[in-house]
C-alpha cells in the first residue's frame, strides 16, 4: 500500500478536556506520523466552508457553532494507507457504534462532539490539507 497523507482535526471537546496528548498517542501507536500540527481558532466562515457538504443537514448550524466554540488542533498524518487507517483508529462517527479502543469509543462525548475528524478520501484529504496548511508547513 502506498504512503498517503490525511487531514485530521482534534475538535473542541477534545482540546477543552486536554486530550491532545492522549489522542496523539493513539495516532502514533497506530503507526501514523504527525507531519504537521497547529492549534487554531477557526472562524465561522472556515467552518462553514469546511463542512459545506453538510449544509442541507439539520445538524449543520450546531456543527459549525461547535467547531468554533474553542480552539482545535489541525494535523496532517502520514503513513501506509493513512486515510483508511486513521478512519479505523477514529472509529464510527457515533461513539456508541465505534469499536473498542478507537479514539471515539474511548474519548468522544456524542455523535456531534465526537473528538476527531479525518478525511474520507484522497481527494478530500488534499482539499482539507490545503484549507489549513501551506505546503512548506508539512514536513514528512
Ligand atoms: P466529521 O467526521 O467531522 O464529519 C461531519 C460531522 O458531522 C461528523 O464528524 C459529526 O461530528 C457531525 N454529525 C454527523 N451526524 C450528526 C448528527 N446527527 N448530529 C450532530 N452532528 C452530527
């Protein structure tokens, strides 16, 4: 399998509970390398753009408000099959349905406050990385 990069967000419910280190440990234990990382307060416009695909969903407004409610940590993760691997490490969107020992099973509070985001495809990973990182900020 090819070495890939994926985009990750440690969401406000995670940063507020000081879980950055605990979640990063789970990411690194799975063999993914954190090749870029910064803590940012995202704007409403950035959150609306990032989650634009969900604009028509009933939870869109709540999702945007949550994502700007506290700082987040944005990351680029690198590794063999990183996109699928990170989705495995995160677990299902709804923590009640997530497998044991996944980030969401261990740490998420609810389907909305679910601690982490990870890209769902190579195409979206490229778009999402480009929204938050300049190429020279990613050091593999
Ligand atoms: P994420 O992987 O970041 O992508 C879209 C997000 O929408 C998802 O994680 C959840 O946090 C959020 N989401 C999905 N379904 C719901 C829901 N039913 N209610 C609230 N938020 C949701």
